[in-house]
C-alpha cells in the first residue's frame, strides 16, 4: 500500500498529462476520447458545409466554430508534445504531424491579414483541410477504445473501413479544391464526392469529368491509392482469419510465431515449445 502511494506521489504533471491523453479506461480518459472524436467530426463537417452556399451570418458562425475547434486541437497538440517521453519522437510521429497539418490552414487564414507575404500561399494551405479526416486514424492505433477492448481482427476491419473513407474523402476534397470555380459541374463537396465514388467504383457515368490538370492528377492518384491501400489492409484481415485456429506462441529459438493449437515443437526449427493442449478437444 505504501509502495503504491509512493509510486503515485512520484508521478509528475507531465506523466499525468501523458497518461490521460492515451488512457481509455478512466472517466477523464473516456471523456477526452469522446470529446476529441466529436470535435473531429464537427471539424470535418465544417469543411464540407463551407463548400455550400451560406449567408454571411452562417459563414461567420462556422468560421468562429472552426477557430475554436482548431484552438482546442492546437492545445491538444502542445500537450501531447509536452507529455511525451521523447518529444523528438512525438514531433515526428505521423499522427502528430497530421494533427498539426489539419489545423494549419485555419491559423494561416487568421495570420494572413497580418502577414501579407502569406496571402499568395493561403490557397495552397487550404488544401491541407482535407487531412482532417486522417485524424481518425489516431483512434485506431490500438485495440483499446473508450467503449472497451476490441479484437485485433475487428481493429483491422476498422482500419480498412477508415482507409476507404479516407481515400474517398481526401480525393473528393482535393478534387473540389482544384475543380471548383473552373468546372461548372463541381459546385459543392457533394459533387466532388459523387465523382470520386463513381470513379473509384469503376462505374464511370461520365457526367462529371476533370477540367484541370490537377484534377486529373488527383483522380489518377485516388485510383492508384485505392488499388494499393485497400488490398493491403484487406490482406491483413485475411491473414488474421487464416490464423484463427493457431495460438500466438513464439518459439524461443527461432522466433516463429503462431503455431498449431496442438503443437509441442516448432515446425520451423524443431525446438520444443511446450505448448499446452487439452487432449479432449
């Protein structure tokens, strides 16, 4: 008991910050997960809503909400870097880089009037808004969720679905940014999303076609990403299914994992692994 108290007493504020940012079991950890998930959904919704005709009052309200959410995510970014055991590793972590890129366009627009030299680059920075959807991959980094623990197979299915959604959303967002104002068939994000779905599913109605060189490049990149990434994620699921009848035991001699349920020797090197098996099965 005293040792437990001593351990808690030695926990620093930095340790506490790191703990709650990765925790999924305590009330505070679950609350943070749900809040960040909800804010990310809203953040993406703001990007989509901004592509539709709005009144001046609605645009002002959406912009205020975007700034508030971006500020919250920036604070989260700072806390993750502050609480990390290795700040260099955290700064170079793909999840952390995506977190920063997703809020960069908002702050660039805020800083634009004060920094005229940035004005020419704001249009390019706005393209980064599409990476907001990639923030969801942070929620699939392990089997622990605020609602409980899922199997590795379920996690891989979630990653596959997230990959499909990300490909469609990012492709549609980039296509919209390049084609809007040039292509009279692409007026909203919905038009761009429709084109992306029809194209990547190989239906190809032909009612919307790219009008810019950048739009054509995005279409090609989206098709290639779909061909490469989706089968890659799907292969992980198939591989997991093929190992459902095997046990995750590692051979201490050669390191081979996943042996037959009744194996007593490693099938690669013959080393005895002493795996227990009920003869009644």
